[in-house]
C-alpha cells in the first residue's frame, strides 16, 4: 500500500490505501492524516506473549506509524503514554506489558532501545 491513514494525536495507523481518492472518506475526519509510505520511515511495535494459561501464546502488531524518524519517535512516546493509561497505575504492570514488545524501525530491530526506555519509567511518574 502506498499510503497510510493515521491518527494525528499519536500516529497510529488505522488503514492503508493505494490512492488519495481511496482515502477521501477518512480524510473528512480532521483527526487523521495521510502519509506516503514510500517516502517515510516506518516504526512498529509487536507484542509477543509466548505462553498463556492454556499453553499457547500470540503475537500482534500493536502500533505502527510512518513519517520522519523524529516524528515516528514522538508518535511512539505518545502511544506509550496512551497505552500506560490502559495498563493501569501500577508501574509493574506497565513495565510487564512493554517487556513483551519488540520495536522495529525500518525493519531494524531496536528492541533493546525500547527496553532501556521502559526501564527509565519511575514509580513516581503519573501517566494521564
């Protein structure tokens, strides 16, 4: 797909299309934007749970964004901030969730960088 339709607030991709005309419905909503994926960096986070209570796990792409590399990182931080409000106020829950995540920037594995950022989360930080 040539274009990604993503939220302006955190850059989360919500759909893809091949032409601008295909995106017209989405672009009526002013909270989204169209990004040319052929001229952009791609940052994605994949959540992997190896096992569960019934002995099976799963893997899913949790977050993907396109744009300039700096904007992608800003989008990543905004997404992490929004995800932490879902995980709950306990920093241990937040860190546990993100320890199951892998980060890829233009298909290069940058998971260790993500884990280093997660380790910096302090129990005194309040996410809103």
